[in-house]
C-alpha cells in the first residue's frame, strides 16, 4: 500500500527504530509512538496502519506524511504433498514478482527469500537468471516475504536463508539492512547465527561482509574446483578466480569466527568425479569449511542432469575420508516448482499474474 500525501518517497518499513523515531519528530508526537509503530510493523506484522488499533486515528492519518507502507500480495501458493514445503509467489508494490519458500525441519521453520527481481549472474543451472534482472529489492520487500509467510502459515520462523532469486552481494546495502532489521531485539529478534547468506563468489562483497560485525553464516556457491570448469557453469568466474574466493573465504572465517559453507551442485559427468572430490577437499580443508552437496535441480531450459543417489553418496564419502564436514541437501518441494525461479518463470510465461490467494 502506498500512502498518499507524503513529501518524500520514504520507505517506513525499511527504517531502523532510531531512524523511525527521528522521522516522527516533525509530527510532534510522543517518542513512544515510534516504538509502538515499529512493534506493529515488525512484531505484530500489521498489513496496514488501519490494523494498528492502539494508535490514535489522528496519528495513523499523520503517517501519510511519512512515506510508503510496503506489503506484498500473494499471487500463488503451492504446497508440496511430499513434504509440506510451501512455495509463495508475491507481487511487489510495482507488480514485479518474487518467490519465497517455507520449509519445515526438525530444528524449526526456515524461509528462503529472494533479494532481487530476477538475477544477472547467469549461472547455467539456475532458472532465476533466465528472464534477466529487473531491480534490487528494498529491505522492506525482503522483510515482507518473511512476514507474509508468517501471516499465511500462522507459524514463527527460526531460520532464514537469503538464497532465492538474486545475488545478495549485488544488493549489498539492502540485504545488510534487512538482516539487521530481522535480527533487531525490538522486532523478530531472529538469531543471526540462524541466518545464511549465499553468494556466487563476489569477492569484494565477501570481504566487506566480514567487517559488518554480523554473526551470520556465509555460503559460497562454488560448484567447481577449477577456474576452467567453473567458467563453464558460472559466468562470475570470469571476474573472480577460485584462488581469490578462497582468500576471501579465509578472511571471512578469520574476522568472524564463523564457519564458511561451500555450496556444490552435483552435476552428472560435469563436476562429480573422484578428482573433483579430491580437489574440493583440498579447497575446503585449510579453512575447515563445511560442504553442502546439492544434486542439481533439473531446469527445463538447461541440460544438466543429477547424479544418482549412490553417486552422490560416494562423492560425500570421499570428502569425509579427507576429514571434510559434508552434508547432502535434503531435496524439498520437487513437486511444486522447487528450483529457484521456476514458479516465477512459469507465471511470467503464462500471464502477468496468477490466481490471487
């Protein structure tokens, strides 16, 4: 919802509590009104100022002077019959579309959010990049993915991954602001240790993130053990070599004390050989990185094929023999356009919007 009558196009939900307090000063309202408003937005998850029942009507009308109150509209919601995973397609205020995923695990509920509308990284195995890049998401638009899912499911979120459509390091400032807001003690107070940010390997962003004082997990999409092979899978490899990425990962580990994760999509006959396993162990070992193996999710427009389950287990065993911490990602939502970008792409190909829930 866009509130009319504002003097500048400020984004209320992207403001920190100190910023909100400062923004309210010209309205001449008591300081505690900012705290009440912040709680309505980030704890009680109000979809509009009209729901803020303990705020005076005059104050809610004054809010029109502040700026835009961002909410998202649910365009599609798919629920897996296999594992209960839910995939959401949301319309942003400008009618662009983004995807988010809700997953239940034994350790709690996790949400995967998008950080951009589309993506310009061009990774060969990913559907997110097929329609190109439109724009960055604001912090409020990332928050609203989480909040809309909490409203729809009635459940709290304990873990978050910024691993949906988009490259977080390509939208650095908004992603960091989003993390600080979501982990704010006055808001959802989500533990930063339960937040993972995934990057395809933008080295300056990794080094900058190491200086933020955050306790989040950094996941690096590696997917190959040589620059030559990686360039065939990920165009970003033309800019940053594996050696540069390893140095940045070591720097992040040294500065934060947080274990780095290497995401590695297993692609049959591309990067799943015994030599690949040995080279991956040699990369992960020196910084004690965790390796998350991901049997590649088939995308109709791409020719990559998953290895067999047995081949994936053999690859995992070879890493473990070398002393590497390794898991095979549990596949969720395969029956509901599970891969990043698939649901959005299907709707874009079919019509501007689908059925509104």
